[in-house]
């Protein structure tokens, strides 16, 4: 079969894929009270299906040309020098933590017994990799209604064992990352920014993830763009980038891309460890690493999603603004979310905290919203130290966690996903008024 014939057949396949998409994924009419209002989910069209099929037709299957294109395009969007993909946001955080344990970082390398500063209102895998490497968390409270770290006691929390600050940007909002960056540099601390819920958010017109030493992302279907499963870890430091790649790729010393050979020009001229001179560099392992790569089919899906990212972010901000305006007259019972000063969030959800005298509990409100087909979520683990698994882990708390406990008991969120249109927003506002005004 000639290439021209193959291209003709591929074009026919793409046409069929579009027809299939248009038939199977037709936009359904929203029926208030009957149709579900999602809290999150994936948004795609025939382009994603076509690119995934093209990657499959390549017959390459593992990481390849689509992944290379995706990494470059997303790095350019964020404004960062180096970005590599991994198989989940949790793996991105694992690679970020592992990277900072590397021996070549000298006295700054993370070691068992060291401490890192974070918040109790957290998703588990933001901090779990540090726990796995033997570090102890030091918890600070969050502020309401931004739900970001309260930095008033940050420097007080820094002790002789403190090596890092590890925080997530909460639900698309941003923490005061520039101020925290200055403190981190002053005390020679690593700063990891978990941006899994905040792709597209900026602080002082600069993308989050570019202030710290390492940033992480997730591409799970709930997030701003999706690969189904997938994530990324990125940095502006070439030294850290090389270490990150090694930990992602089995811990090998070689930096050749899959399917490539002898990038260094001396594949059989190395002598490392106690191996004999000339041992194949492709099979020399300098770290206790993993295999956390994605497939090219996943990368193809992500590549199509990047083109939609600016519009996704615009819709999320639009939905957030409509919800906030529509619920503004309920602030006697609800605390509505606010953006951190100097930030332009890429909202992941719309956080709501019930006031103590709201006349209804969170569980009661969520139950009634569910009856009206409106999806809700809690703010992940709430206060992480209250989770069952955390009973076996040591930690420090600086100040109190008063607001974290409020989040644990009184906070939840509703969706601003691009799956939601103005009709759904109006319906949600109507239902809130019906429940809280009756």
C-alpha cells in the first residue's frame, strides 16, 4: 500500500469518526430537575478521537511524536523551559518529590527526618510522596474565602529541619505564590507548586507553576484538559529536568527518547558504578526510579485538548462569575469564594461554606441539591490530619487549624466545568434560592 493510499484511507476513517461522534455524542437538551448538572467531566469533539486514532495507526503505542508535540506545546503555554509527561498527577507529585532527594543536590537534598511546610486542607497525593520519603509535614491553616494558605505564620513554621514548601493551588485559585517564593528563596527552601487544579491560572500575569522549583499537573477527566489518565511535571532548571526524566524512566542514566539510540554519542564508552567499562548506557541505572510514562494515544488526546484550553478557561471563569452574581443575595447564609489578590484564577469549582446560622447543615443542603440533580463535591480530604490513614504519621501544626476545621465540616463545591451552560447555571441559582429561602 502506497503512502497516498494510506492517507486516503485515513481520511475516510476520520470522516467516519466525525460521523460517529456527531451521532453518539449529540448535545442533549437540558431539562431542569431531570437532567444532571455535572460537577466536573471531560469535554471533547471528533478532533480528540481522530488524533487518538492517528496515534494508534502509527503503531508506535508508547511515548512518541504526539507526546513530544504535547510537551512542547504545553510548556510554551505555561511559559516554562522544560515539561515532561507522566501517567497521573499523583505520579507528577511523586517525581517532584523524588527529584529533590537526588544526591547531586548536596545538602539541599531531601532526607528522612526533614520537614516540609504545607496545609491540612489538601489532596492526599500532594503530600503523600514526601511522607513516603520519610519527611514530616508542618501544617498551616488556610484563609476563607480564598481557601489558600495563611502565610502570616509561614516564617515562624520554618525550623532547622525545614527543607521545602509544598502546596496546591486550591480549586483553580492561587496562593500568594510570589510572596511565598520570596520566603522560600530567603531560607533556601524548595518550592513545589501543585497546579493540578489550576492549569491556566496566573498570579501577577505569570502562570502558576513557574514561581517554584517544580510544578505539577493532572490530566484526569475532571481537570482542565484530559488524557483520561495522565499528568506532567515541569521546571525551569535544566539540572532538575534531567533528574526528573531519570526518575520517570526507570532511574536510568541514559536520556535517549524511546526508540532512539546513542544520543550522547558514546553509548558504549561509559564507566559508572561498579559496572565494567563500556557497559551499554541504555541499561545503566543511577537512581531508584520508576516507569511512569504515558502512551502516545494519551498524548494525542491531550494535544487536541490544548487547542481548546483557552476557551475552557474562559468558560470556567464565566460560569464562576454568573454563579457568584446569582448567589450574592444569599451571603447571609453562604460564604462565597473570592480570588486571591493579584490573581486571575482558572476556576476548577465554586466553593461554598455554610455559615453557622444558615438554618441547614451541609449534609442536608447537599442531599437536597442531589435530589435536584445538582452535583457536589467536598474539598477533597477536608483536613488531612483527620483522615484514617494519617493516624500513623507524625506532623507539626503551627498556630491552629480553625479554618481547616470549618472546611472539614461546612464547605463543599459545585461545578463550573465547560460542560455547564448558562441554562444550568440559572437552574442552580434557582434551586439554591428555593432551598435557602423556603
